[in-house]
């Protein structure tokens, strides 16, 4: 499952990780503007998983370089503080995006004179129970739709030191413990409570940590120069067959055929909260397929300057910007059906602005800070969402 390094790339650097993360960010933006024509052509329409699963897997893979390497080298306290500090940053970004969502939708209702906007993405609770909802926003108990993935990632970062402590005992031990927690989360409904509404988080961190840990496992294997699942024709055939079955299921809406099988929902359902087996296997099959492209495939060699690579290299600011732009797009598209020209322009402008931001951040990283004369500009690095370089490393190892 770990991307095999191409001959043109050093073993420690693979821009494909950022490339696919950029693809995921672009699809997240398109999917978060309901009613636009192009949302019918993103990955969620052709299988069981969507961009969220891919994004979390890649975040885990990249974390092997940013967190696991120094942690396993003995720098446990600093890595723990670093992970928890990043969790706090994600909380602040999430709070800012939540405030932006409320402001944008309220503004849209005023401009359009249509209060129906305030009944979308969980805003009804804010209107009907503002005091309780504000408490819910602060404690992450009430999360608006399309603005609810960062709390899950923040919670996983809080768990990361414990996950890495298990990795010190062995990668297999780490993976087995993570899988056990995933099973227990489904069996006993383990989740962080919602408030003021009943239930729990839409993205249950006790379940999603398993996908993150699988990515982390693959990243650790990459650090060791081994592959967790080497290329085999029969494995590739199985992965392709499963993805084709998922495509047929999504294309012809045959989901009820799967759920009719008398097995637990975790095995045959498509629940996103607990990351059901079909969703999990689908994203892992896709990762395996694209991690082992044909020798002459253009996907085998991705440059650092690719627009999607740039987006993935600056995941957090690009994601935050894309979220704000998608909320504005929801206001613009509210009540309107698909329109080829308008939707194409909307998507092109939105993704174009995110690419422009990523390009500017690349420029700032290389030229924006003053350096002594004769000091070369650092090379772009592939890092997890909003991360800096791992402690004690130079520029070259900073990527995932």
C-alpha cells in the first residue's frame, strides 16, 4: 500500500502523497457546494468511500514522518507537546470556520431574503436554542455540516502519543490495538457525545483513528524501506475487482443488495460515522491501485510544482480557504439547479483561488523570510495538515 518510489525520486521523498491530498481537497470543495453539476463526478459517486477517507489515510501516512520518527527515536515529550499543540490549532481553526459559516449563512439569508438558508447544515439548532448551541460549539458537541472533520482529526492527534507508544512495542501491536478500538466503537457505540442534540459526533474519532493508524503503519513501513503489502498481480486483481463492484453498486444504486445480507452493519453497511468495512476496504483498494501504477503511467512521477501537489503541501490553509469558499458557493447556489457554465465557473474560481494561495505559500516559504546572503532557499516539503518539519531533521526529510 505504501507508494513505491519511482526511479526519478529519492526514496525519502514522494510528491504523490501531497498530490493525492490535493486531489482530496479539491473534491472536498466540489462536494461541499451541493447542487453543482460537478459534484456528480467526484469519487463518492463511483464507490463506497469519498475524499474524507483518503484524506485521513494520507494524514496518518504523513504523520509517520512528522511525529513517529522523532517519537520512536526517543523525543517523546516534545512530540507529544507538538501533537497536542497542533490539536489546539485545529480547534481554533474549526472555531473560526464555524463562526464564518454562521456569518455567511446569516448574511445569505439577509441578502436573499430567504430564511430557509438557516435550516441547513445544522443551523436550525443555533436559531432555536442559541444558548445551548453556543455551548455546543465551544465544547465541539454541536458541529455544523461541512465544517466537522477537523474536530475528529484534532481528537486523533490527542490520541497520537498513545498510538505511538504502542508502535514502540511493534507496528503489529499498534495496528491490532487500533483495530480492536475500532471494533469496540461500533459494538458499544463508543463516541464523543453531541450537545445539545442527542447522539455523538458524525466522524467518530474512536473509529476513524483506525484508518489514520493504517496510514501511519504504511508510513512507518516506508521509513523502514519495506512495503506493508508489496505489488502482486493477484492482489491488484482483487483490488480492481472490488473497486469495480463498488462502482456498479454506486452507479446502479444497489446498496440495498449489500445491506440485505444478514451480517452486522459494520461488515455490509455504508455507515460513515464508524467507517464500515466496505468504506474501509474501498479506500485501501484505491490506495493500493494508485500506489502501484504502471511503469509508464504519468501518476508514477509527480512533480513538486504540480498544482494539486502544491495544494496538498499546504493542507490546513487550503482546506480552511476552500471551506469558506464552499460556504459562499452554497449561498450562491441555494435553490438553484445544476448549470454547466455557472457551475464550471464557480468550481474553477474556487479551486483556482486555493491553488493561488498554495503557490503564494510556497513562494513565502522559499523567499518571504529573510535569509543570510548565499543561503539557498529550502525545498518545498510534504507535511501533514498545517505541520512544520519534524524536530531534528533537515529540509530533505521534511516531506511525507
